[in-house]
């Protein structure tokens, strides 16, 4: 990884002018140069259809475009202010690229395919019409085709659906039309819980941020730093992505990462810590790549000063 004042100045400048192009950020000196890979994320395209916010799905907008089909099983904890929520989330979605959804001549999404009855393990995933939602609008009179989604809210279990560590989750459907019956499996990583910093804490841009967690991380461990606005249609907009290459229970986020964030008393930041196992697979009769993911996600709101 390159280490120069020019790179750091460029990252800060990019954020100030809203450039948001992917660029490396220099690491703290007390950490291996390969421990973290920090990137400024491209600006959100607010016209595209959103199926779930990244703090729930763990999937970036760019990844949703790269993988038209996503099979997810996530355990999610969120601490914002005095609010604490815990839920399990599962989704089977196969976008049909032969059936684009257009608005003002632009493709903003694709119709979701009906693949018959779908399950995660032995639990039925309800088949629903996807809401027509973008980052800035919600149109209840329109829908974006079929999706299969199940949420177990606040540890009120639905059968054996609730996310658990070290389990093999199998996504099964009986198929419909060109899509044949399929079964895809993924093993879940341990549940992670952020111990430090505490949700609602004030962190300072001029200081390194010490992060500690419990639970062994999965194949990939990622930190997303996003703005958070509960009044917005989709409240979370990712700005920075930190891919953690080393660290079994702690990392140090260098001050230079936080310095890329604007300080504004009206801006809340959500730090999403995402531990996940992933694979890329195929479904017979479906021509696109399928992203299969099991993830433990802990979201905490922090104030940046």
C-alpha cells in the first residue's frame, strides 16, 4: 500500500468536494501496513431501486449491481441512541435482467423472478411483491416483481429460522419457468458484538479509534462508515469502507480515516461492523452469478467531533 502525504491529502479533498472515488488511506504506524484497506466509496445512485439498506443486508449498492441474485442469512444488532434492536434477516432475490424497470429512459432495476416455493433450511420464505423504493422515493402503486424475505424481530423466533453461529443454511426452491429446482448452502460465522467503542460515544477526528469485539470473525470482516438520517426513505448512506485483513478481536482505525468525515452537529454516523462468509454460485436456468452470504452485523451510532 502506498504511503504518502499526497494520498492522504487527496482522500480528504475527495470527501470535501463530494468526489467519493475509491482511494487508499494511510494506516496508523502501530499497525501492519496490510492490516486495513480503506476506501472512499462512490456516491450513492439515488435513482436505483433499493431492496434493503446496507446495515441490514451487508451488501453494497455496487455489489447488488454486480450480483443480480443474492441469497442472504444475517443476524443483525443495531444500537442507535437509546434504541436497541436484534433481528434475523433472510432474503432470496433473483433479478431478471431480461425485464428491466425504466424511469425517464434509465434502467433503475429489474423485476424479481418467481421461483416457486423457497425455504431457508425447513422454514418457508414468504413470497412477496417487492416495494418500489429508491433512496429518495417510495411508490406503493408499483412493484419490482417477486422476492422472498423473512425477518425474525427482537428474538421472537420463527421456527428454527433465528440466526445462529456455526450453522449450515441451505436455500432451496422448487423452481419455476426457466429456473430449475436448486439448493445452495453457506455456513454462518460467529456472532460478533462490538465492545468498544460504546454506541452513542463521541469519537474525535484527531484521535485513533480503538475497536474491540467478541466473537471470531468470518472469512471477511468489513467496517462501513455511513451517514444516518432516520427521517430519510433509506436512512443509511455508506461513505467509507474498511476491509480488515488482520485482527482477531481488535483493530485501530487511524485518525486519518476519521479526518475524512465532515464534522456537523446535525450529522449522525453509523458504524456497521460486518463479519461474513460468502460464496459465488450458479442456479440452473439462471444466467447470472449468485451471491450467497451469511453474516453477523453490529451497527452502532457514534458522534464524530
